C-alpha cells in the first residue's frame, strides 16, 4: 500500500471511530429514530450531490430493489440499532462491538453461500464473542440493566454482515458509489414514517447540530467516498482492515471528547474481539479464480 492509501485508511478509521462519539452526543438529545434518520438523509443527500456534480446518475429503474434491500440492511436498521444502543453504552464499547461484523459475515456466508467454516474461524468467533462479554461485564452493563445496548449493537453488526453478503450475491455489478448514495436515500424513506411516530425528543443545540452534521455528512458521506476509493486502489480485503482500527479510534475519541474512562477490562475485551476477528478473516479461503 502507498502512503496515500495508508492515509485514507487511517482517516476512514478515525471518522468511523468518531461516529460512535457523535451518536453518544446526538441520540440522548433527540432520540434514536431522529439520529438514524438525520444520518442517512444528510449522508444520502451529500453523496447524491457529489454524484450529480461528477455526472453519475442513479439507476433507480433497474436497481431499486437492490438499493432498498441494502438501504434497510446496511443503513436504516443498523444505524437505528446503534443509535438506540448509544443511549446507554459508551462509544468505545460500541466501536468494539462493531468489530464483530466480519465474524457475523463469515457465519452468514457459511449459511447463505455455503462457504465452509474452518476450525480457526470457529475458534476466532468464540474468542470475539467472549471479548464482547468481557467488555459488557467490565463496563457494568448487566448491573445497570443495559445489556440490551450490547445486544442491539451486535444485531447491528449482524445486519452489516447480511448486507455485505447480499451485495456480493445480488448487487455485485452495481457501482459501489451509486449504491452508497441510493441505499442511504432509500433508508431515509424507510425511516421517515418512524420520525412521525417518534419525533425528536429534545431541543437541537449548537453542539447537537454540529454532531448531527458530522454524523451525516462526514461519517456517512465523506467516509463512503474514502472507503470505495480504497476498494478501487488496494482491493476489498485490505480496505476491510479498517475494521481493526475503528475500535482504537472509538476508544481514543471517547476518552478525549466525552470523558469516557478506559478500563483494563475494556482493553482486554477489545484485544479478544480483535484477535478473534483476525482469526476469522485470516481463516477464509481465497475465492477460486474465474475464467475470463
């Protein structure tokens, strides 16, 4: 990887690690539904504007089903779940739980695509899930009755995994940049009726507004452009290594900006999750070459 690729990778991890801090500020202020809706709406509009400027048109007529399915599985549901979890769980913990995505990805691929799970992957899964338990227990989740926040975060990571396998099977020919914009706009349409039922719960202060803009435009707009540029330049496998850096920045930003305390249990749990995820990712067999 070139220096510019490393810079994009670190920038992407820093942005997505910061997204959990943004949610910790926004969700308690305006509610999970408004948080998720503002994120997908602002992110989708920012990406659609960029595509329009660069002369790229969204193929709604041919791909609307794929856009909708990906929007629900990769944006609407997981963003809502993480916003819900952010009401109780620290940003650092949510970033760690998010690292389960490749673990769930291997499970979904095994069930849906028939990909074989190797023993090292099974061991990695057990290690990663044990790490989340350690993080939750050491963070006092069970004592405070906030176990549901970690369950919601794990379900969100599972949704990301389902969306990834779906894209691989049904939307491989679609442009990733178009999918990023159209899926978030589709997610905004899906979440819109929920906003009427659960409107913003509090006043939008300057701080909250700034975090909303950062969550939508930067974490869901700029971040996707960086991510797909990485995929184009270094391939999807190396681009996915951002998963291992996100918890680092989630813990760092949480400690710096919202005074979260890093405990030995949190660090130990994070190490278990990342080690387990590494075993799952490294245990995947390379896809067989296809004839031209």
